[in-house]
C-alpha cells in the first residue's frame, strides 16, 4: 500500500453539518482506499445517514471537504457534480424504486447519468439495444431476469432491493454507498441481499461503504469497521482486530446528535 | 393512603359553555346579512303564487317537448362536446408544466412557485362564464371563445390538483435517480411524473365532466354550442323546443359522466 498511484476513493476532512441547532456531523475525518470494503456502524440518530448523503451532495455539508476519487465536491457546478454522482452508486434502505414503472425500466434508470440525452435515451421504448441488453444482464446477475416486466409492488422486499442493486450495477460506479440496505428486510432475505451486494462489489472490484446494524454481519462482510457516535468517528480498524466491547459501546451512552450531553439515556429511566 | 374525598372534587364540566365574543360577532353578522338578503329578495306570498302559476304555464307549454329541430340540436350538442374535449385536452397538457412549476419539490425556484400559484389561482377564481365573456370580446362569437374559456378553467382546476399530488410524491425514488447523476428534468419525468399518472388521469376525466357542463352554459353568453340554441328558444318562448334541448343535455351529460366514472374506476 505504499505510494498508491490512485487518489483515495473517499477523502473526508473535518466535515461539519448542522440542521438548525442540531450539530449532526462534528468533524469527520475519513479516508477510504480504492477497493476497500468498509462497514459503518452506529446507533440510530448518530449521523450515519447524513454522512452518506453528504458524499454526493444529496445533502450539502456546511464545513470541511469531501473528495471523491480526488475531486473536491463542495464547489462543483452542475455538470461536474453529475459526473461525480455517476461514480457513486447508492443502495437505500427503502429501495427507492420508481413505482408504476416496470422492474426493467427501473434498472434502465441506472444509465440516466451516463446518457447525454437523459431520460429520452433511458426510457425503455427509446433506449439503445445495447443498454437494454445490459439492463437485462444486470437483472440476470441479481437473479431476477424473469421478473423484468413486473412492477416493484408485485415483488418481495428482498427482490426489490436486488433490483436496486441491479440499477446500481447498470450505473457502473466505482464506489458503492449502501445506507442500511437490509434494515427493511427479514434476517434471511437480508443476508441474501448482503451476500449478493458484497459478491458483486468484489467481482467488480468496487469500493464500498455500507452501514449496518448487525455487529456479526459487519464483522463477516467488512474488511474495515468504522463506528460513529454522536456525530464523530470513534472506532476505526480492521474487522478482526476490534474488541467487541468497543463496538457494543457504540450503542450506549450519548449516541445521538440531537441529545445534549448529560441527558444520557434519560428516556430509558422510568419516570 | 389518602382518603379519596380529602381532595376537593373537581367541578363537573358545565353542560353549556358561553360562546366567545368572536363567535357572537360572527353569528350576529351572519344573521344581519341573512335577514337583509331575505328582505332584498322581496318575497311576498303574492309573488310566490304568481311564480308557481308561471312555472306551471312553462311546464304545460314545454310538454310535450318539440324534437322537430333535433338535427340542429344534435349538431350544436356535438359542437358543445367538441369545445369540451378540445378545451380539456389543451388544458390538461398545459396544466402539467404549470403544476410542475407550482410544486415545492419540482419548481426551479420558490419565487417561480409563488408566481405560478398566483396565476393558477387567478384562472380558477374567475368563473368560466366571465372568461367566456372576455374571450368573446377577444376572438368574437363562436366555439373558439368557449374553447379558450375551458382551457383557462381547466388549467385553474387541474394544475392545482396535479400540483397537490406531485407534492405528495415521496422523495426516495427521485433521490435515487439524482444519485445516478441524472439531470433535474430526467429525475422529474422519470421518478415523479410516473407516480402521479393515475391521479392525473382521474383528475383529467373529472375535468372533462366539468367542462361538458360548463360548455353547455358558455353558449348562453355567445361562446358557441348548445347554450346558444337554448337561450334563443327561451327568449322566443319556444318552451317545447327548450325542453327538448334540456333533455338532450341531460342525456349527454349523464352518459358522459357514466363513461368517465367507469374509466376512472378502472384507472384507480
């Protein structure tokens, strides 16, 4: 790992974000190397989702810098920002498929950022034969080719998340950001989706940053584990090296960003 | 253990509460307005009696209805339906950009949103008959004035409902498409519009029903269609012909509403 020719996939320096009075991100420093598989842990409300949303400026940050593959994103204009977004594929907790259009069309939407004519060349009826073939291949890779014509509402949650992964594949990013990708799924479907996601990530040699709530799965799938607590990174290490107590501690004490210090778990004490 | 009656028992809520001063003012103002209205209508038993007599005379002259000019009636009914369908088609198409500019999640800028909402509200607040009067002045008598009035009326109605529906769309899918690096317009047309299509179709069909009803009356001010025939027949005291026209309107409007609600039940 000496003198890597590539810039870090993600390089964050002193990142701050406030929503009104709530100081959500309190100085995040993080560097993720290309091809690294990172699992991000932390209790609800600790700022994980906000951090992930800042990475492609779905949520603009207030202070600090974020560089994606060496490009600083906070000053980018529209076209530059779109080019960076195209490099970062997202998988969301609630799948975020477009209802009312077919599964196949949802996968084709992954190519939106690549086509200069946007929707015009991504709409199934007008898409190039090449893109249509590619979308079908993506669906095959997640094992849902036979569901191409179905609506998202007609398939199970696990299948919907696999369609979302196919859409991400269609986008062909170099970084994958997954925000609690299995939190809406039952344990069995969740594990299947996670196995699929990490298999594809390793086959494609992608960088991945994934938030999870299950410590066992984090240790199993992540090479590196990062723990967040109340808007700061407090744990960072190789998956095998971290003591379990450190990880358990992420969920105790002042974990939330909207909780002033001193009112630690006051809501758990019976009145 | 403290005995229960050691504490003073809280008073029972009263059966009746005195209305507040504002309530009194509203009630009194309404009553004054109502009484003044009744008095200005000049209702006397004599007039009511005469009215009933006239109504009976109208009904006895109107029946049996005179269908001898059915061809003329049919043609002007067709013109009315043409006005409604053409007006609604343009109105619905134009409503979509208005609605997108007026919705908080699709507008390019809050100022654009405010201005667009103001324009839509103006179109909706001014009644269609007044729009027809204005367009008769602008383009002369005939169906074009009616079509223009219906377009404006449809935008005022549809753009508002479209925009309410657009604002209800969950942000998730749009964020997912934004994350692929898609442009704003692609996101709106790819993620937001498809989700509103069912509701937009239903609203559009409803506005066809609405437009047929208003196209009937637009003729009364000279904006083409069956209303012209109706107002002529009434003025010439050809009540049997007027009755025939009213019956034709009734049949067509009911048929249209049935078809439209059938399609709507299929869409939703």
